[in-house]
C-alpha cells in the first residue's frame, strides 16, 4: 500500500521508499558495498533524510518531512533484516525468493491538506506481509531485472494498529551497481488496494460532505501508477549519499472521480545520508 509510498523499499538498498503517500514517506536507506565486495553479515549505523511528498495519490499538495534514525541490518541465510525483508526469508533460489517484507508512511493532519480539511487525519501507516521476488534477468554488464509481488496488510499506528485494508504492489525494478560503488535503481509499478484501503484516501462520508466536497463512496481497485528512480554514491568507507524521485499518477485509477483527487500526477523527491558505525568482518549469507 503505498499511496504513501513510499518504506518502496527498506534497509540495505541504496534507497527504499514507502510505496505510497499519505503525509510523507518513511524512507529507510543504508550503505551498500561495491558490487565486487561481499556485504557484511551485520551493520549498525544511523541515517538522516528529508523528503517532499505528495500527500496522497491525487492530492494537489505536498508535505515535507525530515527524520534521523538508527539502523541495524542482518544478512543471515534465513533470518533477514535487509532490503525490505524483516524476519524470515523462507525460499531462495537463483530465480525466486519468498520473504516477509514491510513498508510504511508518515501520517498527516487534515489541517495540512486543504482538500481534507475537517475530515479525519491520515494516520501513520505500516504494511507487513509476504513478497515473491522473481530475478528475471542479469545482463552482461551486471544490470539486474527483478519483479516484486508483495501482498501486505496495512495498519494504523495512530489507532492501536487498526487494520486499514490490504495492498498489492507489483513492481518491475532495474538495478545496476558499479565497481566504484554507485548504485542506480529504476522502477515501474502499481498500487492496488481493497475497498477498506481506498476508503482511507478517497472516501467522503456524508458527515464530511460540503458544497465543494460531495459525498463519495470509494471502491477497490487501482490506486496509483508509480515510476521511480534512485541513486546512491559512497562518500568514503562509512558514509553514503542517496537520493530519489518518484512520479505517481492516478490516470485510470478506480477512485479518479473522488472529490479528494485534485490532480492526476504528483512528484515525490528526497535526499539522505547514511553512516555505518560498526560492521561485521564476517560476510553475509549471500
């Protein structure tokens, strides 16, 4: 569920954005070794970032957030806290992986978003659930083509982890790492939600209807298309600079007619820096 986009993606990647947008993406990024170097079994450090993000797909306003937080990575053969995986990687073959992944996004007050003024706030949402990864192709220059198929439950941290529905977010990623440490990732995907999730972003109950915001009954289906690009570069042995941009579009979306949809496309962009304080001398399982 990423109309908040947005954790598109967790620790261990040059950049990981929450796949959607509801008041600011929670981005998690950690250092990535050069392609020729094995990644350590574990890493500890800190990450700081700033992001400007469309409040939700179809919103005509952006919200800005900044955050600094610690990170911890672990790359065991089964137990993983890395690259949006948290917990168990049940299956891994050269072509397929099956694991448990997560994503999330900050909430926002309705007073920040003119279209939602007077309506309930958008809570901080977290996603958690299984993901199938298909390593479709590796080119001669090391460029990797991968398809992610995550199905996740969505929960509201501001409401005692109340369920906010289900999201399915298929995505094609094209990833390239250079021997000098540069990493670039391009992605194309979609966010599909059930009716409960669509209600979070697009439902207008009669109690909140106004002359310019008529009542609207949201329905399940496509929430947004998503096109993203991220890059990271090392700044010495322990520091890494990352940046990303993402374009969301509600063209053809199930709730394009909602009065809360004010524009078709919206841009999210962010920049961050990661510092690794400690790392294992033992290489990771992969």
